[in-house]
C-alpha cells in the first residue's frame, strides 16, 4: 500500500543540500530552468516563454502536491535559499505503487555530484516513506550524464522501440528501479 497522504511537506537534508517546497520566490530560477535551451535540450516539455509561465508551473506543482500526485523539491544549499535545481517524484500511482522521477540543475551546479547526493535521498524516501515498489525515469538517448546517473543508482533500461517515422520522442529511453533492487544495491 502506498503512503502518499502528506500531512506536511517532506523536508530532506543531505550533507550539502536542503530539500524544500517550491514557492513563488523561485519564479525567476524556474523560468530560467524551463526556458534555457541547453537545460531543455534533452527534455520533452513545453518551454516557459515568460515569468508568468513559471508562476503557473509553481502553482500547478503546489496543487499536485495537495492531491498526493507529486512531491517536488526545490534544492538549495544550507547557507542560502537560492534554487540550485529541482528533483521530484511525479505521476504517483497508488494502484501500481509506482512513480516517475525527474531532476534538473542550474548550469553552475552541474558536475559537482549534487544530483547524485539528492537522488539517493529521494529514492530512499520513495521506497521507504511512500512505499513505492518501482520508480521510473525517461531519458533522451543522448543525455549521457543522466543515463550514467540512473545506471549508477541501479536503474535498468526497459524495452525501447524506435519505430519510423523518427520523431524527438522516439529517442527516449525508459528506465526502472524496483524497491528490492534498490535495497540490495544499498546493502552492498
């Protein structure tokens, strides 16, 4: 049974990161994350065209949290509330006890191991606190850093079929991590 009824926002903390709720003060950073061509190069999502798009996105995140469908964390350092990136569990499915994971970092914070640090905590939260049996990820075939991050954390590729005509969506790979695989990996 999945435990997705939130009494309060699940705040997490790692050695370098605070996981906090996304709020309207993050609008400028969210606008950048959702409009920057390099960050969105491998993401199949509608870009933000203005700051209002970012505000609307933040309101949607807050609504989906209240409906127990998403847990979306803003990542910041211990010394500042400035948004460094985000990580989320979304499309939480109580029947299938599964969710999808997504993440992104501001360019200045990429390549420093921050997402690895965050991912470990979110996976533990998903499996131990929410009671998920599996977590899925969808990654563009050319996004080598994200593919490596998932594989280093035990995610395994599922069958991907490329069928003509090739579109941008056809180049997405699907990954999955089961709770038992995660637990066994943590015990090594």
